[in-house]
């Protein structure tokens, strides 16, 4: 899409896909220029444990490098939640926790030591 939003699907049934965008265009409370933000990386059913998740993640990382980005980031949580990325999966591929708010954690794979962060909002 014109704003850089990417939806990549690896099967007809839609059970293996990744959706991501430039962080500057993503609708998330994260600051950090030059990162790609993963909205969703989904592998389900009989497609699990066949390296599809790894293939999708490698696609995003390679796309980020090709586009001269600083890295890739995603929101997860301290405890596994069905609507958020699996923290263990991303840690396995070199991501690190770079910020947190309550139970939410921001994971990032930086190519040059830059780190995105959650926007801090002050309560009035």
C-alpha cells in the first residue's frame, strides 16, 4: 500500500501470514523512526512447526534491511496472551525487550543499537 503497509500470505486458507508497516505509520503508542512494526505474525493449524513463522519473520527482517530501516519491533507481554505476539518466538530470533508498560513489552531487533520505546502519557 502507499503508506508501506505489507500483508504477506503463504497459503490460500490464510492461516500463515504476516502484517507489518513502517512504525511511523503504525497505529501503536510507540516512538522510534526507521523501524518496521509487526502487527501480526500468524501460523495456525497444520502449518505450525514447519518453519513458516521463521520464513515470515526472515521476510520482514530482510525487507527492513533492504529498505534501510533501523530494525523491526513488535508488542508482546510478560505472560502469554492470545492477542499478542509470542515473546519466546521473537527472543529466539534475536529480539530483545527494550521497553515495557505494565504487562506489555516492546520487543525489538535493532540493526544499529537504536531502540524504539512506548510513548509515556501523563495522567491529568
